[in-house]
């Protein structure tokens, strides 16, 4: 009888070990609760209306062999997604032809175009590569001229909807000349258009000693030859022209006869012939010279255009080869070097008698926003008054975006300041009709006493005038992250939050407030927190004001202390292989188990920071993007098998010893032996088990367990997927220092 308490405890311990979650294979750890994955609904980011007076696309649809005009879409120099409902013209799954005609403005570029979620199958004047470039939003753009209309053919097939979406921009005919200068403190913010300044008045230089970095560049027209070489400089270049914000890199070496320099101008993703350029100014012991490269002038090297290991979209790349004798320098001499790059990356000024039409806006249920750039051509700190007056001015408003706000006298007038070192900033003009019919007013920009005017038109349609709600609630925003966290910007629609500055605002009950982030002053947005914690960082946070809300926004600078603390730049994780780092389930796989195995290749962090991964899911893919996401954080890998195997072996030894020692002679002894057997069997089963679930597919390659994972790969198991459902998924790798890398988006369909 002395065995009874021990027998009971050991028996239940054995059962617990057999069913405990700890007994599962850690390489396929469950990272979602059982049952269906609960997707946190995140609304699509509304189309940001960066529309201006520069030019437009006329949208026409072929009907009964004739072209019928549907709409005119106006664009500024900033890219915007604008939609046209073609349900009147698109019937079922028939083939559809859409014609785009350019009117007005300078050069125009298309980044993407969709009908529903489908990209065009063909387009007049575009080759297969161009079609691929305009099939997704990735900064690979295609220039569209004024000469010939662009006819897009969408093939017959099932469509998610009949919405035609065009992401494009139109440049003004005249673009100010304001090159990027490196080092950055050479930029003369008081005279941005003075090209001669960079040639003769640079005060800051990089130092290079002849012979310090021996070697040469092959003038191949691509960036591959510098992939494994540390750059002389790496500077974050913020564009005000619609070009992407990106790093500019520079490399220098010599072979004793020539000086080789490379400038990778990642932000310039368009081609403008002789207009675009890069320069290097070399100051040696016997004099100084400036050398210039364009796509048409190869006197001092070669210009290229394409993707690189650092930047995946096509961009400018300049390779210099300059005789050291021309500089007047030889081995051991110290050179001072300064660089510049220009690619129509400039801001523009609205006004000058232009007109902007907001289009049709539903009364009392919405508003339309145009984002204008104000630029102080005279340079220096200067106040700018922006006033909306005459006509229906009360239905229009002007709000600050990222300018320095001096004062606000009403919804129709603000005073901003363009300080030295900025040059240009943005304000929003908004149209919110309160009654039906055509409305008009004027916006006056008092820039250096110019009094430029812009006519604003809009039409209120439908809707009813409703009394304002009686209750109101406070929305507060606070920002966190690496110093200086206050540099990032969070703003709201409707206006009220513009933080830093105004970080708390009151909104009427039931108001839907959308919070956006803007990377300013070198800060990068990292994630939402508090009341927006469930929102994916790539989407705005949408709140319905049913009570007071508190929202956190975490920012990090893109350039931080390196891992060794030596002042280097923090770089995001990178994939060193070819193609994609997603492995399984293969894109488009079907019949995938509702307990799925995900496998991907490891990324590396250039700074040596540890990398964590998140798996993001969505089951609603509309117009080429997910309308809602759910994340699953990958658990830290554990290896419990060896521990359980050891316990199993120990139990076996005790069991054998118990038998040899005559432990079977009493009834209590036999019961204890039985419990010990269960423990031994349980630990051994856990140690020898593979994945707790398996999957199969009807098409594509799908892993059945994490046992097939090879060296250099990661594996995770996710449970609770819904059967007969198509999921889109991607991975986000984070280095913990603000650097993140997103994978491609793949899809799979679960089986029964």
C-alpha cells in the first residue's frame, strides 16, 4: 500500500506528458489558436488624392466598336491611386478594352493599372517587360507620352469587381533644378536652383588617399560590381517630386592610373536623357576639376539604369573613370571629393492661375483632399499665408501636412513657415460639401508676395444634411521609439491630429478617424501600438469614435548605431539567394491542410542583429491588395526532443532495474511498474515524433512536416485555417533596430 500515492501521481504525470503542448515538435510550433484564425479587419488605405493642375488621363472604354469617354483623372507630380467605376460598361467576364489619352503637363509615368484585381494582358506600344512593370506597385514605372493613346486589353475571365484603378503621376512642364549634394551639408537651401554653387562653393568633402583602395570598376553599366564593397558614403535622400525616398550610395577606388567612382542614385527611377546627371568634384594638391556623366555623354564613364542587390526596382547608376593625371594627383596624394546627383527630384509651387476640380463628392459623408507643395523660391525662413476665400469657401478648407505651422485663423486660412534647410513642404486642401450642386472658391498662396491663385471646383451630390451629433470624444496620439522619436509625423483625416504639434483632438461621436504616418526628418515608422496595436504597420489606423482613444506610434531612424556601436548605418535584413525566400506552400498551391507548414530561407542582417519573423495572412484579396491582415509571430525555436529522449531512456533503465529487483512480487509493485511503463513510452514517443500534423496538395509543392527542413531554412506550423479558403501570406523579417524586410505575397488554397 505504500506505493498508492506515488502510483497515482506518476500515472497522471505520464498522461499529462503525452497530451501536453510541450510534447509537440518545436520545429512546427503552433502559432495560432485552434479553430479559425481571427483576422483583425484593417480597411484599405484610402486613395491619397495627390492631384494637381499639371495634367490628366482621359479614360475611355470600347463599346460596340466605338470609344466612349468615361472620366478624366487629374494628377500632380506625386503618385496617386484613382478609381473609375466601369460596371456600366463591363458585363460578366467578357474582354474589356480601356484607352488612356494624355492631356497637358510634362512627362507622365504609370506605376500600376488594374481592372478589378487583374492587370492588363497587353497594351499598345508596351513590351512584355513594361506590362510586368505596371502590374504591381514596386517603384518600377513606365513613361507614357502625349503622342499616342494607350490601349489596355483585359482578357476574358472572372473579375472581383469592375473598378478601374490607375496609379500614376504627371510632372509640370517646368521643373526647378535642385540637385542632391554629398556630403549633404553642401546643399545651399537659400539658392536651390543655382547649379554653379555645387561646382565652386562646396565647403564639405570626403577624403580619399590615392592607393588606399586599390582596384578598378569595369564600366559595365550595372551595379553588381560593387555588391561586396563598403561604400564611401550612404545618404538617405528625401524626394519632393514623386520619386521614391531612397539611399544614395558612393564608392571610390583607384589603380594608380585612374580614379574610379560610382554613384548609385536609387531615388531616380525615371530616365530623362541628358537632363539627369551625376558629378564628382575632385580637389588635389595641384588643382581641382569637376566631371559630369549623363546617359548621352560618356566622356568620363558610363551611366546605367536597372535594379541592384540593394534596390530591387530600376534606378540610375553612374560609373566614373577619370585619369589621375587630369586631376593632377598621384600615389599617396590626398584627394577631397564631393558629389552631386540630379534626376528631376524637385518640389513645385501651386498657383499661377491653375484650376483644380475635386469632382463629385457625396454630401455630408465624405471629402476629397488635394495635397499641394509650397516652395519658398527666395530661400530662407519665410512665412507663407494660404487663404481660401470667395464663393463657397466654407465647404473648402486648408490644413497643414508637414510644414511648420505658425498660426491658424480659421478653416480657410493658415500661416506656415518654410524654414532654412527645408525648401518645400505640403499642405492639404479639402472639399467637404454640405449641400448639393456645383461649388467653387479660390486658394491664394502669398509666397514672397506673389499672390498666386488656384481656382477650386467641386460638386456635392446625394446625401442629406444631418444635425451634428451631441457627444464628442478625445483622440490622443503619443510617439515612441529611438531618439529623436518626436521627429516622425502622425496626422488624421478628418483633420485634427498633426503630431508633433497637435497630438490630441476632439471628434464627434461616431466619426471615423483615419490616422496616417509620415516619415519626416530621417525617421521611419515601425508599428502601431495601444488602441491601434492590431493594425498592420503598412496600413493606416481607422478608429470609430465611440469613446476616448489613445494611440501609440513607434518610429526609428533609418540610420542608427551599428551593431558594434561604431557609428555605422543600420541596414534591414537581406536575402543573399536568388529569387524569393518563400519556399512552402508554393505560390498557388491547392488542397493545403488546415494545419499548414510554412518554410522559408533564412535572411541575414548586415549589422549582425538577431532577426525575428512574422507570418501575415489575409483571406480577402481585392484589387491587387489585401483588405485585412492577421499576423502570427514566430516563436523562438526550442529543441525539447533530446530532453524527452533522455527522460525516456532514464525511465527505461529504472523499469529494467525494478523488474530485476523483484518489483513484480506485490500488487503495488505491479501497479508502479505499469505507471513507469507509461512514462517511458510517453517520453520516447515525444522524442521520436515528427510534426503533429501533415498536409498534402493537389498541385504545387507543400511540405508535410518540418522534418524536411534543410540547413539555412526556417519552418513553422500554423493551425486553425478554414477549409476551402484561399489565403494570401507573406513574411516580415525584423532586426529589432527598426530595419524590416517584406517578402513577396504568395497564395494557397486549403482543402476539405
